C-alpha cells in the first residue's frame, strides 16, 4: 500500500490513453486474459481504499482494521537509508548494463517506531509521513512481508537476465526507509527503471491489480516532467504482462478497468528523477485476493509479470 501519503487522493478522470495503451499491451501478450487464478482478480493497496495505516499484524489473530489516527510525530531524524549492494549486472543477458531498483513497500518493524515513521518529510509539494505500517490480511500476513518476498523473487528473475539490481530495503534496518530516501536511492543509482511493490487494504469485494503512474508535478523539490512519459510506458507494459502471467484482471475499483492510475500525491513518485511506478498487487482485505497473496506460487507469478514488464520496457 503506497502509504507515503496521509491524505486520501481525490478522484481523477481516467485517461482514455491509459486504457487504450493497456489494451494494446494485452493484445500483444500471448495468453493475456481477463480472469484470475483462484476465483477473481487481485486488488492492490491504495490510500483511501481501507484507511491509512494498519496496526502490527498478529499471526494468531486477524489484524484489526486500519485507523486514521497517528501518534505524535517525532523530531528525531531517521537513520540514512542503506540500499542493498547492487547485484547481478553480468556481461551477458538481455538486461546487461541496465540498473533496476526495487522498492519493497513498508517495513515489518515500522509499528515499533511510530514516532520515527510519523516524522514529516518534504516530498516537494508538501510534507508527509516518513513511512507507514502498511496493511495485512485478516490472518495477519503483513504487506511488508509480502512486498519483500515478491521483491526477492523479482530480483532473482532480473539478475538472470543480466541486470544490476538494487533494493531500497532488504530487512536490514529497524524502520523505513522514509519515502524521500526511497526516491533518492533510485535517483542516485541512476536507475533505468524503479518499481515499488505494494498490496492494498481496501474493502471486501474490491479486487484486481493496478499500476500507479506519476502525474505531472512541478513544485519545490518535485519535478516529474521528464519521467511522466517513460514511466507511463514502463507501467503500461508491466500492467499488460502482469495480466498475462498472473491471470488477474485490472482493478474493479481503481483506474476505470484500465489497470492504471495517475497520482500526484506520492512522495516516492514526486521526488523521482528516473522512470518509476508503483504496483498494487492485490487487496489483502478481500478473502479471494488474500488467498492469492498468501500463495508462494502466485507470488512467483506476480514477480514474473513485473519482471517481464520491466524487461519489455528496457528492451524497447
């Protein structure tokens, strides 16, 4: 769930171009389907879908619903981010010479550091929380666990194609990183593509994935003018190939069935200077989607869909 924002986004008109682009990708992807595996499409984490942040999940009992209340922010600055050391980048393979940054959403220990993650950071146009706890399934499977698992699978797939891969976070710090740090890691790596992996916490019945694209933002430290179009290309390819590889349909509650959504309120996108998108892989609060998200086999398919989209984008 892209929780670098505390204020739910306003509704936006969906771009006909986005829907057309997704359809074009699906038509060129063998096996692209509108159905889903396990009984339906998966929905993805979205602010405004099911609250702002979830309390720490429990393995023995369903996690309580997220609330909008947040502890008093701490003035203590977070520690500098420690991105994983670049791996892969071999001399052979179709992605040789390319750098991909994977951004696993949230941190399973964020709930132990509420003061730090509620600290306000500058996202260019305004200030938002450093990070949030994310959501979980009713059985207690945390979004942060899901995002790191999919990110590890995605890293392996990209490395096999020769890409150099950097993770913004790899279970190597107590909390965070903050959303501005996550953007900075991709910028400093001069990434050819950045993908932030998430899952949603919306209402039961809301299903299907969507890819979040950066809107045109100019203000303060934010200027997305150079990344809007390449990010749209990246996101459209990921959406089309995610359909093919997972069998999941685009979201039935975000993006007008296009599988794409434009946001101007996410610091991780606003501060990026390299092509970047978020993908919301499923709604953890819907039982059918939760069954997919908690399946190791399905998570592998999700990673494959994202990897294929990235590869398609980087290979032009």
